[in-house]
C-alpha cells in the first residue's frame, strides 16, 4: 500500500492492543460476502451493519467527551481563585447564618466590615501575604514622601537665604551713605553672595524665586498626600489586625478540641 501511495496501513494487532476504541466487525466468509454483494442480507452482514452504527455512535460520544474535557480545562484555567475579601465575606456570612455572635454583626460595626472588604477588593488582595505587602508598600511610600519633604525643606531654606541676602545686597548697593549697621548688612550680604555665585556677576534672583515657588507648590501637594497617607496607613493597620483576628478565630473553630481528640 505504501508503494502504491495509499494512506491505509494493515496492522495484525487487535483494536484493543492498538488502543482504538472501536468494535471489530465479524468475518463474513465467501458465501455471505457473495450474498451481500447480490443485495441479500445475511445474519453476519446485519451484525456488521449494527456494529458500524454502534462504532459511529461511539465516535460521536468520544468527540462530545473530548469537547467537554476541553471546555472543563478552559473553565478551570479561566476560573480565578477566591480573593481574601471572598474568604472574609464567606466567614462573616456563615457566622451570621449560624447565629454565632460576631462583633461585625453589630450595626455600629457594619461600616467597619464594609470598609475592610472594600479595601481588600479595591487593592485586589488575594491572601495575607498580599495584605502584608500592601501594608509595607504604604509604609514605604510614607517614608519616601517624608524623606522627599526633608530635601525640599532644606532646599527651600537655602533658597530663602539666597533671596534674602540678594534683596539685602540690592537694597544697599545703590545707596551712597550707609550707616554702620547698613554697611555691616551690605558687606555680609556681598560676602555671602560671592560664596554662592562662584564667580558669576549676575544675580539669579528671578530663577531662585521661581524655584522657590515651584518647590512650595510641590511641598503642598506632597504634604497633603503625606497627611492623607497617615490616615490610610492607620486604617490599613486596623484592617490588617481585624483580618488576622477573623482568620485566627476561624482556624480555632475549625480545629477540634484536644479533649475530643483524646476521646476519639
């Protein structure tokens, strides 16, 4: 068959040994074959026709099973695991249904429970490790803003001194008769600016004031974020403690008492 370019192949093994889920037909024999060829139905021919129908149904069923398995595989891959908010919500709902007292069932604490679940959902926190990481990142952001504010404050203090000494210098520069105190102030401002200017002759007062105004705006924005973040960190810490408390209580309730274990 290969020499004649036929795709079919002959295998002496049974369908079962070949791993083919198919019912084999029965051998017709010469007499039955000739009768079937002339259109005369035989018992063995009827049997083979029934086998063919059964094999066709088996192939259809196998195709459906394969399709179902592929669908189940896709569904399992697409199904997202429950988030930490889902876990906490299920615990609180189950406690409410079973009538177990819980501080989050009180009307005054419903808002706290809603805030806790909303925080977990908004930040897409999947587990306690994710909650700890979120809390650490908030603390880290707070530290970064604090350090940045310190740098801005130092630069603004320097600019303020630059601008003050420049204004003092310009105030007395064109004045002909200076008093002793004015001369002292002028000399001090002149010496200060010489150390700042590094040989330059034109005072960059306008640039200093522009930078000071820009840093003032940045500082205001950062400080607002820092104040808001302090409140957020405080709330996140409380949420973190509450979640730990709920999970620990759930774990204790799920574990059998030692006394019961001994009896068993």
